[in-house]
C-alpha cells in the first residue's frame, strides 16, 4: 500500500537537508521504493513530503541510508533524535495518481 510521510521542522533547515542529501547521494541514486520526494521551506519551517511504495521501503531507506548519513555528519545522538521526530505524520494513501 502506498504511504505518504510528512516531516516538518525538528531543527531541520535547508542547509542540513542539503548536507544530508549529499551524504546519501540520493540525487544520483534515488532510494528504492520512492515514488515522489519534495522539500521546501513552508511558513518558516523546513518540510519534506515523501510518497513511498510501502512502509517497508520507507523504513529500509531510513535504516540503510538516512540514519547512517545523519550519524556520519552530526553524530549518533542526532540520528536518534531524528528517528523520533515529533513533527512527523505517515498515512496510507487510499488513492494516488501518478500520470
């Protein structure tokens, strides 16, 4: 089932987003199972919206690429904080259209 994940704020900025993205190499090697990724400043807070093929694909990306990149750049404590980000929501999409 397709899932949507939205994370907002949590100390993330465009600069930290770009550093983590570069560390992961996602522009050159997008993660398996990712359908759509967007990121932008929204009303003064950095927001990321991802649409995934499944919860498993999202979790594999976080475990195999996101958390190791955050840990490499900012230390394991930062990865732990990011994993428990309070301003985050995920839900199963009851309908999606990819033209």
